[in-house]
C-alpha cells in the first residue's frame, strides 16, 4: 500500500498517493444518498491530485453530520465542538503555515452557533479552505429548522412552518470586509464540485464554498427541482475562474461569464432567487492574509527570548549600589 | 504594623495659612526613624497620581525598602472631575522589610481635591489621626459651591481627628510651568522625597527612566518640579521620616502581577496567546502584545472568549501549548472549550485573573470566587489542574510551571490570579533566564508504527500526543468518547477507560507535589488556611497574633486541584481550622443561617468534603483585598469561640 511506502520515504517528496491513502479505516456512517458522501469524495480526490501529504493535512470540523468528515479522512483531524471549527483551524494555522487546513461545517454549525466566528474568519482571511455543507436543516439533531431553512419549512421546532426568511450565506460572506474567495457548489454535480474545490484550495486566503447538500433523511426531495432541471442552475464561467468540461457544458446550458473580481455582479448573483448560481462568485487574490500579517519577523529562539526578557527586566530593574543602572536615553 | 513614632502629631498642630506654610523656614528637623508607612496619592483621573505613586515606589524599592503598591482605580473610564467616585491614584506601602500585601490603613494621604479624598475616608482606608496633605486651590475657587464644598470637607476632616495640611500645589507649580495641572504630580513626588528622606540622585534617575521616551525638555521640566517640591517641603513641613532599609544586594525587578504573568508567558516558551479584552485580565495581554512579537510570537485578540479558547486549543494541537487569559465572565464562556481540551487531551494554559462576580459583578474589584468554577467548571467529569498565584513573583514562575505541567500531562492547567495581584507592584529577585523554561521544539519525527494516539500509560494515564506533520500519526481527534485509537466509542467500557485515564493523570501529578511548610508552629490552637493573593495578609496577621502569644499558624495552598498530600495531617494538629478567603460565606450571625443551610467559602467546602473535618471559614466579598488587621480580628474571634 502506498501509505506504508510514504512512511518509509518520509522525508522525500511523495508523488504516489492514491485515493485510498486518504481514506481512514472508518467507513462513513452517513445515510445513503447523503450529499456529504460526494463532498468527502471530492476532498479525497483533491488530496490525491494535489498529492497532499496526509500528515501535513488537517481537517477541522464542528459538530453535526457534516462535521463527521474528518473521521473518514486519513489525515490529521479535529472534530471539535459545535460552531467552533473556524477558531480551532485559525489556531492551527497561525503557527503552522506548512499545514493544509480544511474546515467542514454545517449550516447550523457555521451560520447559527458559529456565526460570529464565521464573520470574523472571513475578516481574518487566513489561508484555509472552508466547506459549508448546507442542507438547509439540522441533520444530526433530527430535523430542526436551520438559519438557511426555507420559510414555511415544517420541522420539529417549526411544526407550523418556519416563520422567517432564510439567511443567505453567500450574500453574508460577500458583505464582510476582507472577503477573498466565495463560491457555490452542489453535491449532485460532483465534477463541478471538484473543480470549485480545487480552485478554492489554490486560492491563498480564506476560501469559502457553500455546498448545497442533499439530506434525504430530513429534507427529502428538497433540491429536486434544481437536480432535475439543469436550466435552474446558472453556471459561472471565466477565463480566470472555472472552465467547464464539455460534458458539463452540454448539460448545463444556462451559463454566464462572470469575472470573479466583480463584486457588484457577485452580490447580484448571490441574491438570485429563481436560479441557482454555481461557480466562483468572488475571488480577490490580493487581500492580505492574517496568518502572514501576524507571523513574527524573527523566529522564536532561546537566545531571543533571553534577550527580550532581559530588556524588559532592565526597564523595571533595581540594582545594588555597586552595579550601574542603565542610563536614560535622550 | 506601623511604628509608634509615626503616630499622628497632635491634632492641634498649627495649620498652614493659604499659600504659605506650616513652620518657619528654619533648619530641617532631623528625620524620625520609622519602620513603615502607607501612603496614598489620589487625584482625578488623568492628573497623574498613579505615576507619582509608582515613581515613589520605585525610588523606595531602589533604596532597598520593601514595597507594595496598589492602584486606586475609579469604576468609570471618565468619572466627573472632583467626584467621590472619581478617585484615581496609588497606595504605596513602604517598609524597612519585605512587604507582601497592601497593609491596613494609610498613614499619610496626598489628595488633589477634597472629593477624591472623601472617597478614601468613607472607604475606611485612612488611619485615625493620619496626616492629610490637600491641594488648597479649591478654597479660592471662583465658583462658590466649590469653595463651600472644600470648606465643608476640611471641617469634616478636622472634626474627624485627622491632621490636615493644606498645600498650595498648583500655585507653587505655576512658578515653573505654564500648565501646573500636568506637572503637579512631580511636585508632589518631590515633597514625598523630602518627607521620606529619599536620595535625590536616585529620585532623579528614576524620573529620567520613567520619561525615557520623552524629549529632554520634558524630562528637565519634571526634574525641576520635583526639586521644587522637595525644597518646598523642606522649608514648610515639619514632617521628616526615614525608613532604614538594608541596601539591595541582588538585582531585582518591580512589576505588577499582570506584567509578571505576561513575562512568564514569554519565558515559558508558549508562542500564542488568544484573548478577548476583560478587566482585570486585559493589561496582561496589553503588556504581552508589546513584547511578544519581538520573540516571533502572537497575541490574537479573538472575537469572543469562546473563540479565544478554541483558537488557543487549535494552536496547542498544532505544536506548542498556547495560553488564553481571561476573567470571570470570560471563564464562563470558555467552559465548553475547556471540556474539549480535557477530552481531547490538548495542553492548554488558562489564566483567570479573578474579579468580583457573579455576572459582570465588580469588574475592577478584588474577589477570589472562581475556585469552584475552575475546578468543577465545564460539564461531565473534566479533570484539570488548578493552581493559584500568591505573589507577584509567583505570577512569573507559575506560568512556566503551568506550561510544563500542561505539556507533560496533556492537560488544561488553570492559573488563578486576581484583581489584587494584577495591578499591585512588588520587587522580587531578577529572574535569571534558563533555557529549561522554554517549550521544546515541535516534534515532527515519524510516529512508530502501531503507536496509538491515546496509548494511555497504565500507571500515569499519560499518552504521547501526535502532532500534525508527524508521519504515521494521522488520526481524528474528537470531543466524543473515544478509544485508544481515537475512534468514536459509545460503549460504557471504552468511555470508562478514557475517564479513568484522564483522571489518573491528576493522581500522577499529585504524587509529585509537595505541601508548602506551615507558617508558624506545626501545631497549636488555630490553623488558618488560605490560597492565592491573600497569603501576605494572612501571614502578617499570623505573625502579629504569635507576637501576642497566640498559638496560631497558617497554611497556604498553591495547588487546589490536585491538592498536595498531608493537608489532613496538618489540620489534625490544630484544635481549630478556618479558611480565610476573599469569597462569599454565610455569616452565622444572620438569624436565618444555621449549620443546615450555611454556605461555606469555596476552599472550606472543598476541605470539608474531602476530609470530613470541621473547617470553619472567614472571608469577605467587599471588593477589597483582605487586610491583616481584619484577618487578625477574625482569628481572635475564632480563638475565643467555645
Ligand atoms: C453547544 C451545543 N449545542 C447544541 C448541540 C447539539 N447539536 C449537535 S449537531 C447540531 C446541529 C447540526 O446541524 P448542522 O450544522 O446544520 O449540520 P448537519 O447535521 O445538518 O450536517 C446541534 C444543534 C451541541 N452539540 N453543542
Ligand atoms: S441526516 Fe441528513 S445530513 Fe445527516 S447523514 Fe443523514 S442524510 Fe446526511
């Protein structure tokens, strides 16, 4: 198995990871037909195609069905607490730019309990890839309305129908200062999902992909219309963005050339009600990354620590009469 | 224990006339030798009493005196000027010996207006008969109500038996600088240097150090004002003291508790501090922010405490232990994340600078009431280490120790400090850097085949952590119950195995702890037990009681979870045991309270439940540090009890 090989050759560049090298020994326990499976596959393919060393790859998640993904990856994983995947990932990234950090989160996890972290993670713009598995419902806790649930959804907490209009994660993300990469994908067009994920991975900064994810268990037939009618999906293409494979282009004829640096159009697309925009809405590679801004100029060494401590002690020092005190500078 | 010689001079001392002074401009009286004094300097906020007090303390410390300073902080950011709530300044205790606490009441007070003075009087902070030096400009104020208020307070002070000396501070400063309001703190410093016979050159060098970043002109103006204050006091005041202090033998540093914590973070080799601003913890992160980047490290101001804690957990997970600093309400918010760190066995240092609670409580005031939250906080069984700092020096070294324990045991280590230590200053021996303090470099070597991420050692419960980047170590960490391979497990047996091992680590650590020696005799009539910042005050009270022939000793606990062995044995050697704590307990004097419903102080409750012994408690939740005299009185009452 290639995994064993990689162990032996550990300090050498690996170019031979197969899909299997990214699969953990644990079989996914999602319901059959769950869109999370397609997302996991896209992740594993990306790792293979990019030849990401499993030991240099970290998948961080919160809590929910979606957040189980790290358990199924053969990589370092951190299945944290509800809503807090993003700050955990930020903590990892701040000292470890060498690690590839992915975050998987659900719509409840990200847009409800973790909403504050979500907004600030966009603002920090750290170099990581975030996959929002948006099934419009709480899965793991068995069907409660989520912030992205459609108005009128009957759920265990909204037996007479959800009262509020849904929150739109795309427009919200686009509205935060420092936003640098926003895309939308759907689990039922895996090729496109993969392409978008790859673009996100290559983006330096906080790349946010909202993935519409089917939950046959609690939202059966919810995305049927979009799944059945390719014209309901508007695919965004661009020379600097996605380039469609012919087979996708043939099926999904509703296309728009969208320059992902165009924020105004991105916002209009994100807000579209009748059609589903799929592709890269916004991509601005020039936004500075917090992890780079906060990286210390000099790496911490014992000598440096000693010097700085002594400088500080000097400032508040008391010396015996026999020893000269530092003189006040001019 | 102020010497008798510092007792007030007779009340009928002639009072100075406006603009002039007490005595004639005759030769200075010889200095009276005293052993200690507590001095308070209070002003409106922004008038510089804080800096004056700090400089005084530094000069005293450099002369070899023991000092302890405490900031007097108004509750509001911009209280109205000349208001009772607006008192801002510094309390400086100076002594011929080492000082470990704020002491009791002030011997001498300098106030910039009569209203801020009132606040200190009403708080009972000023000794009966103490000397009060008061800025007298208000009596000439054009606005009659101000002049009247001034006169009223002066009358009240005199009636109260204090020695009041009115001083034309601004009027004097006017002779040297255009804006006397800005400079009078240095004039006052000069006066204090005269009153306490402090070395002129030393004082000047301290002022130069204080203004090291300012330009020459400013330094010179300040030096001139200080000299003027000294001369004015020499000429006009009849008070002249000397506190004989042995010269400093070893290099020392003077910092407050929060700065010491921050320096400890640097010295521990931790590289990330994640925080969210909260009083009184914030100043530690302010100071850390100013120095941490110089060693390539980062203070991250997170969007909230939950984020700060999880950010620190992420940083720890990826390599070196990280720290998060907070106070009461922030600690509450971090509890879920603390549980995660416990479950996933991520090292984490959490510093809680306690303040008055619950809720937003008394944000700037002193209390030690988070002990239970620290030990039992979070949900389920979440064993973690809890230690308390008991001096400024201890703030520094505790962080280094905490990081080591956290990384050795892969545990959460909480350090409890409090508002009393956070802004209090005390000199301690200058630490000599040791590379052993630092965290080891991040281990990225390959994990041996077949090693398990939670391969708990049967004796200690410790497992070696795999750090991202280590080949072969891939696993998914989770807050769910898990087996040795970090696989989610729902069966009771696996869950129990994890619980046993996580708790076993505490027992393993406990075996390495040594109980601090008893302060006083090993046996006697009464044992006082304390923890945290109250140490100095308790020991001072015990010393006083013993001098009077009482068989009282004290024991101070550094580790609250786990506790070192031998506490029960020590308690057994005393007829009575009582904790002294700065947190709530139901007073038995309340008719509603009896042994069935009494709520005990937090440490007392722990000791009672653990050893089934009758531990009484005494404490206060009055927002102030406990004072030696209060503790002494409580101990005497306990001794007298049947
Ligand atoms: C603090 C906290 N509150 C509530 C929960 C319970 N909880 C677990 S998952 C979840 C919702 C998950 O929904 P979503 O994020 O949409 O993910 P999905 O399961 O649909 O993938 C909730 C409320 C929890 N684990 N922690
Ligand atoms: S409940 Fe829904 S989201 Fe969860 S695993 Fe099943 S199908 Fe997927």
